[in-house]
C-alpha cells in the first residue's frame, strides 16, 4: 500500500488562522486584554477545524504537525540578521500552542518541536526520505521555500487558497523550474527572511540569467555576461554564496522516529 504523508507547517497554519481571528477585535492595531481569551479560543477551534478539513480532503495514511524550535536555528549563527525585524509571535498565542497541539492530537495527529531546528528543515528531511521510498507527501504551507522540493512524489498545498502550488504556479510566479528556485532566490534575496542576495539583481534579471545559463555556477563562469551584471555578481559573490546556503533546506536532520509512529488510526 502506498503511503500518503501529510506534513503540516504548524506555525504557518496557526499564525495565519490567528491573524484572521484577531482582525475583527483589533483597535488601533492592538488587541485589548479582555478580548485575548476569546481570540485564542476562536483560534484553537479554527485550527482544529482546519485539521479536520485537511484530513477529510487529502485522506492521508500518515500526518504530522511540525513546529519550530524555540532556540535559534543554525541560520542565525551563519547570518545574525536572519529574519531581522520580523514580527514575533504574540506571547499569548505562544502560550496557547500546547493547547492547539492537544486539539491536533484529538484527531490522532501528533506534533514535533525539534530542539534546535526550523520546521522547514525537519519537513524537508522527512519529505525527501518518504519520497525516496516512492511514497507520496503533501506539505501544508504557504511558505515558498517548500516549492524547491516539488517532484513527482512531493506536492505543496495552500490550505487558505485551496490550491496546489504546482509547476504551473512556479512558472507563472517565478519563470523558472522548481529545481532552479534556490539559485533564483540566492540571486534576488528573500525579503521575508531578510536574506539579501546580490544587490541590484531583481527577479526578472535573475530568471533571465538562470533560463539562459541553467544555474548559478554556469552564470558565474559565463563569458558573455553584460559588464554591469558581471560587476554586481563579482561584488556580491560572498553574499550570493551565503544566501544560497541559508536558503537551502537541510535534508539530513536526525528525526528520532519513523513512519509507523505517525500513522493515522
């Protein structure tokens, strides 16, 4: 029997649901103390319903909700400005996560919170391991980083817009193939995570370079580049290398469990 493993990018799901539940109660972009309990209650219920919808729609054989570690991941050691200025999770929501995990467990979906790794790397590791066994994986997330993993066994589903983020979506949005996305983003940077890329190279130029030469390595050794592009690449080569490293999802995180541990009843 072919397995179908659903991997939920838990904080991506929860924080987006929380934002929807919080919005009607905001006053001057603040949430009053006496409404926090109601918003959290609504968020917990909505997260449980979202999981029900996901399981009913995808009918997986296995499922797991993956959370981020509370400790800073390895990317901060390489680049201290990683995610600098990004809005932190509200403390009252962070304190509610255990209860939301309990809601997931009521539907037999366990949660994992690694000691020091981001959910992205844990999900990538598990997805690739399952795919290498010719089993199927659906990643539930709106985070574009997972698009680089898409292949015949790995798909990404946007729960909020009810659509698969497939090869057509990638081509329409980025003008390259999924296997070329890391090279594209290393050139352009990733503003969401404050990864700078190469100064002065935008997505149109980056996509043209990749479609012409195929990869960053081929671009860097090309002898027919415009002088302006060549200068930018030369000046930004160290940041290009670092950005590529930061953007590449690890696929060798020690998991400490196997598929039978996350099989649905």
